[in-house]
């Protein structure tokens, strides 16, 4: 285990300590389980350019990752030169959902980490700002549906306050009947990390190690789901001693 991860464990909530007990892993969806953020960036980038905002797909992806359409619409209105239609959010949602039927792929290592959790008897849930309809399509297109039970998939659309507020992750922990500090949350966005950190859970950031990240106390950084799998196995093994 890397030295920076060992140091992070010492500063992280008790769920990953040797004298603690990991009781639940909560996954974000986009960028963690499935690769779809390029799609959202492309769709919204085209919509922005259509209305006079000259933004590229990668720029749109960086700006809108993990952000709900209601907030994206507010940002769009600051930059477009032609007014957005009254029902633009519904229109954008329909465009994104349609694209999801054709261009969604599983993140490398996703089935390995889910099978490992099953083998370790560690339950897992999903906590995403995506709607249930969107997640259903994403999992179907990426052929991951059989891994996820409906009542263990939670949407920020059902929360009064979605991410970056902690409500979604607190709700997932409550539904499992565990304390948030005994949970690991796997995220890729700063928005999701803030939600996980404020919930009091252990935060794993799935992101290239050379890219910047928030300076959260006890943040566990991994570059791949396979590395996250190895980390979880080591944590569970340390708690059996």
C-alpha cells in the first residue's frame, strides 16, 4: 500500500481503520461505474454552441460534470447569446437520455470490484445525481443491470438537496442501517467528494494521480477501480486480525 494512502487512512473515518468495521460501499455512477460524462459534455456542448456559447465538448464536460441540469441551465443563461427555450431542461434531458442508448461503456474493473464486495460480504449501493431512468438506461447499455438491485440505487432527484449536499449519501447509509463513518464512498467529481466528506464517510477519489484534487483530510486517491479493489481487500483483511 502506498505511503500516502497509509497516511490518509490514519486521518480518515473509522470505517477503514484496523479497529473499525467497513459496513457499506457507496458508488457514484458516472465516471465511477460507467463512462458517460463524455456524452453529457458533447450533448450540452452542442446545445451551448447552438445558442451562441462557443464551448468545446471537453470544456463542457469539465464544467458540468456531476452538476444537475437546473444549475447547468443557470450557467448556460450567463453565456448564450440566444435565449434558451422555456422547457430547455426537459429538452436537454431527452437528448442526453437518447444518446445514452448508444454510447455508454463500463469503467474498467467495475465487475471485479463488485464481485470482490460480494465475496467479502460487504454490501454496496449507488448514490447518483442522475435520475433512476438515466441510471437504468446506463446500466442496460453497459450490460451491468444484473449487478444492481432497484431498491439499492438512490437518485439525487429524490432528494430536496442533491450533491454537493450530503443528503444522498446520508440517505443511502440510513437505508442500509449503518453509520456514515463506516461507509466508503467512491467518487470521481469534486461535487460528489464534498457530499461524501460532509456526510462523514471515507472518500475514495477515482482520478489520475497527476490531476488536482480537493485537499480533504483522509482522502484516499486511486487511479483505477482495480486499485480501489485492492485497497478495500487490504482494509477488510486488516480488520479481521
